[in-house]
C-alpha cells in the first residue's frame, strides 16, 4: 500500500516536471539591478504576461562589465483532478530535498558569484602598467620562478561553474507545485484558486495600456542607468585619488627612478616646435589635434572648460573674447594646475585667485598678440592643463565665426577668422569639434556650412549641441532637436552627435555645480525619456571620452607617416647644406647670434686698447673744428677791430668768459661723445680680412645704433670741465720760445684755412677768372658779372683806405651803387654789403698773416710786455690761450673716456644684446639669408624628427 502511494507521488512529480512548459522571454533591460528582477519572478502572477520588448538602444559608457541576466521561466500549470490523500512521508522528503538543494545551490552559486565579482572588479581596476616602478624589481622576477599562467589555467572556468549550477527556477517550480499538492486542504481547490487568481490578474493587466507599460520600463531603465553611472563615477573618483597619491609620491622623490614624460606632453612639444617652425601651418597641420570651431557665443569656450574641469578662459557678455588661437594640452597629474609654454609659473586651478590671474594673463596675451589695426591674431597661445582624471588630448580653441563686422572691429575681421579656421580645419588629420548653439535657430548657423566644406564626408567631425536646456524649453517641436542631433537638419555629416549643458548662463558657476545641473537636467529630460537622445550622446563627460578616443586613434594612424615625411625632408636639407656650405658649421639663428655677440663684445673691449695720444689728438682736432668758427667770428675779429691792446684784451676776456660759461663745456662733451661713436663704429664695421663674416653686418649696425641711442654722457662732466677750461683760458703766460712759435704756427694754420675758404666763396660769387674761362670754356652768369663789378669797386675802396673798419657806411654804399650805375650795372645795396663782407674778410686775413710773420721775433718784446716797442702781438697770446685750453680739455675728456664712458658703453652694448636675444622678431630681421634659413630649417626638422621618433617609441610601448 505504502509503495503504491509512493509510486503515485513520483508519477505526479514526473508529470508536473514534464508537463510544465515555461515561456522563455528575454528581458530588454540587460543592465537591470537585481531588485528589479522581482517583476519577472515566476511566483508573481503578473509574470505570465509576456511584455513587449522596448526598442531603446542604450549604450552605457562604463568601464564595468555588463551583468548577464538569467532567462526567467514563467510557470504555466495544467490543472486537473488530483488525489485528496495526504502523504506525510512525501512531505518530509520534500522538506529534506529542499534543504539539500538549498545548501548545494548556495555553495555552487556563491562560488560562481565570487568568481564573477572577481572578474568584474579586475576589469574595473585601472591599468597600472605606467606605475611598475613603484613595485620593487624582485617582484617582477617572480614570473620566472612561479608559473602564474599554469595556476590560472588550473582554476575552473566561469562556464564550467555555470554547468555545475542547477536550474533553480525549474526546481522552484517543482517544489512549489509539490508543496501545493502535499499541503493540507484540497489539491483541486488549490489548483482552482491558482487558476482564478491568474484569471483575475489577466483582467487587471488587460486594463493597463501598452503606453503605461513602456513608461514604467523606461523609468526603471533610467534608474538603472543612473545607478550604474553613479557607481562608475564613484569608482573613477577612487581611481583618481589612487593615481593622485602615486603621482604625489613621485613629486616627493620617494623612488629613485626618473618618471618618463607623458605621451601627451611629448606630442604637445612636437606641435609647439612645428608652430615655431611653420607659422603658416602648412607643416604643422599634418599632425592631429582637436580643433574647436563654432559661431560666436555658441559655447565653445564653455565646452572646453568643462573638458578641462576649470573656468580658465576670460568671459564677456556677447563680446568677442577669443582673439587668437589657444592650444590647450590636457594631461593627467596629481594637482590641478595650468602653465604657459614660455613661463614657469603654475596657476592652481583650485584657487579662485589663481583662476582670476590665469584668465587675466590669457586676455593680456591675446591683446598683445593682436597687431595694431587688427581685431584677431594668428599667433597661437600655448597652455598646458594638468589634473587628476583629465582626458589626454590637445585642443585648439579658435575665435568664433561671425556673420557681421560690428563697430570697433577691423574691416577684415570676418575674413581673417574664416582663414584661421580653414587653416586649422584643412589638415586632413585634424578632428573638428563643431559647436552649435541649441538655443538659436539652426538656420542662423554659419559654422556648419564651413565645416561641411572642409570635411564633406564627416570622417573627422564631432557635432556638439550646447544649451540643450534652453532648446528644450524654447523649441516648440522637440523633434527638431532630434533632427539636429541626428544631422538631418544640416548638410554636414559627423562621426558622432552630442548634446551638452554648460551651465545656466552665470559666469560665476563652478564646474561641479554645472555638472550637477547637467546630470539633473538629463535625468528629468523628455529628450532622453522619449529616446530622442541616447545615453552615450549626452553630458560633457561622455563627450570628453569620445573626443579623446578619436584623437588618439587619429594620432596612431598618422604619426608614423609624418615621421617618415620629416625624415625625407631632413635628408634633402642636409644634402643642400653640404653642396652649398661644405666648410661651414650648421649654426642656426641663435647660435649665430651668440657668435656675433662674442665678436661685438671683443670689439668693444678693443676701445680700451686705444692709446691716450690717439684719443687726445682726435679730441683736440675735432673740438677745434667745432669751435674755430665761433672763435674767429665772435671773439678774434670783433677784438681785432679795437684801437689799442688794452681794449683788445678786455674784449677777448669778456667774450671768452661768456663762451666758457654757456657753450664751450657742452660742445666739448658733444665732441667727446662723437669721437667715441666714431671709434666704436670703426671697430664695429672694420673688416677682419678672411675671418670677416658679412652675415653679422646688419646685426652689428643695429647694435651700434641702439647703443648710441641709449648712451648718455655723465651729466656732472660738464661742471668739472667748465672749471678746468676757465682756468686754462685765464692763463696768459707763455713760458718759452717754443710755445710762442707753436702759437704762431697754430694761428697761421687757422688763418690760412679761413683765407682759403673765403677765396672759394668769392670765386663762387664772381665766377671763374680769365684762365679758367679760356682753359675750361666756361663763362660767368649775369649775377656773377654784377658781383664781379661790385668786387672791383669795393677793392678800390679798400686800397684808398687800408685802415677801413669792418662795416660800410650808408654813404659809401650809395657811392659804390652810383659808380656801378654809371657803368651800366644796376646793383642792390644788400648785394653790395654781402660782397663787402667777403672782400673785407679776405683783406683782414691777409693782414693778420702778415702780422704773424712780424711776430715771429716778438717773443723778446713779449717778455718785456712790449715796452718801448711799437709791435703788439696780443693776437698771438689769444691763440696760445685757445691752443692750451684745447690741449687741457682733450686730456680731461680722454680721462673721462677711458675711465668711465668706455665701460658704460660696454655695459649698454651688453644690455642691447640681451634685449635682442629675447626678441625673436629682431633676430629674424637682423640675421637673414639663405644660409641662416637653411640652418634654421635643418635644426627644426631634426628636432621634430627626433621627438616624433621618441613619441612613436613611447606610443608602441604603451600599446
């Protein structure tokens, strides 16, 4: 009897197991949280309805692996007549079986779950290949001693563990059915109750519309997605902290190995060198970087700041702020800092003071780069931003494209911006980040047409729609935003389309607050709920990841080709140099400047080797040439017109005193400075034979002119010189005959020189004499004939009165004019006076020379103060005083030159050379020629090739 009942129970179990047909369905939400699986559990009556799958393509950009979901089986029980008898042994067996399966399932399931969790966490751990130096070297040698691969192979695979795991759903269905039949009460009643309950649930679900089901699934999908997104952000934050600690240890110098330069820094250096090498972008634009273009005020700078995670750019309301290209190199580092290429100052981006200083510095650099009469500049500002978690890439922010030139802008501003944008975008390897303002009508966009011209197929363009929050609020038809994102509203094509929110329009917002606002907006946005936007198309975080991946993909595809091109260029340049300059070293512009600098400094030192005698002779000669006219015209000639020696000496003393107080010291300093300039110029321009290199001539000339412009004589020199000159002119004592003869010789030379000049002036006035007219076949002009007749008449007047004063009286002028008119010569009184001045001057100089000859033997009378003698030689004493003053002044100026001014001049030369060394434009202008350009190109190409090869090697090592 017992066996019969037991057999009946087994038959019932087998019939249940065979007849239970589960309905297999695949959940559309592959990433659902475990809690959300409860809606698919077989014990819930609602699970019998197969819900339509939701066609939403959600691509979660996460480093986490997707958790696989088990296929759920819904229980479909066939109800029929069942026995009313109870079997206590069967109930006991069922309970024992349940405990056994629970224990076995828990053990196997726990092992499988632990294995799966281990694999997930292993995938989430960041790649620490770059930080192998932290682990001691002997750890890495364990691979040779222990076969890790063999141990790993010995562990069971995830699939093998899954095979060992029983089908818990099937077991659950069987146990539930068995429990229902073995429990107290009528089994048929239980079956009917389950049937009635399922029927009621059918009714309830029929009342629910399909739309509500879809909404519920979408909400759960979004919650799941946001949950994993937050989990991803938390893990990334932990990873960022760990990497920050590692890099901080490196800063403190804990390890002894030197950390290699990062890939992005190496690549940025190559771009900087290329920018200096080729300002027209013909060569530089063959290497990839991200070019950020867009209409003015479209949000280009805001997108860039979100990627850099700092408000680093100057801002303005509707005003053009980006006036020149800004190259931003993003790289990872322990601290969030920014620094310029040509500066060592680091700006701490976590401090508002440094952020304000950085924005101000960028604005100053932009304005300084803009030339006068222009609005924008082609000069690139290079900025590097480092911080934890930043994506490695190089971006270039360009001035916003405008449609109209407003007041205050240069007329060619629009064309200049277009040319700059085209110059960067025409690079076939440049990634174009096209920024479009979502809050304005798409038809007003200018940049989309420009981008479609430069990249018609959209193979390297990423489209970004900004201000999506305003677009959703203002646009009447949300489908229009979807058309923009899908690229159906523009003729341009793109690799990807993104939608971002970069704040509420308040410039004081922080990056963190903008991130929170962006996440909150997309969480509640209808654009995401209605599947107009996909999850991977929103937020600047996803945009940054996509742009970085695209950037490095382009770099890997093009960098080796560019390295080969530079290798060929280097070979051509080296061949050209060997053929044209086989005996010269390859000196670039900076090296040539250093060589010229040493030569110039050597030539300045040569000034100290000039002998004192040479200085004094030059100074004395030049000073007399400068003051001789004043001495003759304003001192000697007026004094010579006096009646006696006492009046002569008084007049001379007064005029010498006035001259010394007002003019003489200043003239002497001017003469000394001009003499120093002449000697300096002579040394600078003098050729050194075969060693002379004419490539330095322009530089030396510029250094000479700039030094002379800057150098000023010591102001106190005039005061001391005035006293010395006054004392020298006060001395009238001639000690010996030799000094007397020297004074006479000095006076004769001066008077003969003046007489020669006067004869030349008279000849120009009256024309050639009869010999020149016959020999050279030249004649006199009408004016010259008039002056010749006037000269003859005035010479008759002097012959009649040899003691005639220096000036003609009015009656004498009238007499001469009437005499000339009687001979048919009409003459003006002014012409008579001008002619008389030169005629009398010649007569006076000849008389003075005759007097010099008489005074050659007058030294004896001078010693006796010309007592009992009709001979007076006061003019000889005057010229002796002048000559002695010149000698003393020359000696004083020579001492100032050698002791002070030459050293000050050398200091000025060094300052000028230092200023020129810092001014690259000046060096380019002064050191020119084919030889310089060829050496410059050769150096740059070599440097670029070497850095590219080092970058490629590091790139392969990382890969």
